[in-house]
C-alpha cells in the first residue's frame, strides 16, 4: 500500500464529486497541489513556447507571413489567439467544446496583447519563384468554434495545443479531424503533460485499476494515455511525429512502480516516466 494514497484519493474524490472545471478555474489557486490553467493568466508564455518549439522544428512564425492557426482546447478565453495575432498576424481559431466563453476575461486579454504588440500584417503565397510576401493593412482574425467539424478541409496551416491531448480519450478521432483540416505542408505542435494534475503525485494514478479509476477517481478527462499511446495513434492516422522535447521523472515513477496497475505494470518504464513532451507532426507523404 502507498500511504500517500490516503491523501491522494481524498483529493481525487473531492475533485470528482465536488469541483467542476469552472470551480477549479476560480478556486484552483487554493486547492492543494493544483495548478490553474496558464492560458487564463499568462497566454504570452504559451505563445513563447509555441514559437520556440516551432523554430526548433524549422518553422519560423516570425517571418512576417500570416498563417492560419488552429488551437485545440483554447479554454474560457481566446488569450493565446489575441497574443499570437498581435505578434505574428494572420488568423487564429480556437476550438473549445467544454469551457464556457468568458467575455470579460477575453476582453482583458485582448486589450493587453494589443497594447504590448503592434505590427503590420503580411500575407504570403507560394509560386514558381518561391514564397512571396506583401504587407497588408493590420487585419487579423480571432474566432472560436465548439468543434473541429465546423472547420472546412485544408483550412489550417498550423495546429497547436497546450496541455490538451492528455485529456482526450479518443485521440485517433481527433487526429483524423486534424489531418482533414491541415493544408498541404501544414504542421502540428502539441505540448502534453503526462502527470496527474495534482502535481505532488505525478504517477499515483497509474496504480489504480481501470474500473476504480473510471468509476471513482477520474474527473472525466484523464484517460491516462502515455507518450507511446499518442505516438502510435499519430502513426495510425498518417502523421510522422518527432519528439522535440521530453522531460522524465524516473524517481517519481520508481516510487509507485511496485504498485502499478496490471495495464501499466508490463509497459516500458522509460515511456511511463515521461512527465512532459512536445510533439511536432507532419502528414506522412
């Protein structure tokens, strides 16, 4: 028995039966070991990370060419969209099926981004002589939809997500839709946090059987998929995935390894120890 499970299970039961996602958005800063969604507070940090990781993969979003960006799971406001378009121009569409739109928060984030970043927009086309860009009026677009099915085929140049894939129980269905809306040459970037979101106990949730987890402890959006699950799903959906960054927590995994549930006990321990990862994806030729 893991004695720390006494605290962990108590926190998980409270999270499942007493706290909604909206409640956590308001009170999460006061819940032990919980972290509030960064997009509500500092969307600029998320865009910083997107820019850095895309550049690491060879995509320079600061090159002045307006791109069509789709963000999966944008949350209650379009903060990253306002920040992205204020810096780089182009269009941004947030996809958020669950969180209610918070207009007051969105207005504050939009004004903050506009105040800090002011730049002309440019559009680019590819031709025989290469990629040609021209300066336009500073027009950008930030919109949100509830589902990817609302977006037309080949309507995105870049798809991004931040701490979203770990909450998706059917990743192949999601990746199929991503493949549909990606334009030729389009790319995806996913930042994924594989830890339990009560961060003091990053891998305790791997010690519970499927029945106990699903019926008692899962808040409804933590399917416990691991990095290799996502890599395999991406491959089956026609994507080539590259791990740009990966952080592991082997000591935290070692603390629970003797107690792992049967579905995890026989799996690759290095993969199980993955705490966070950034995946860059292109459609396979």
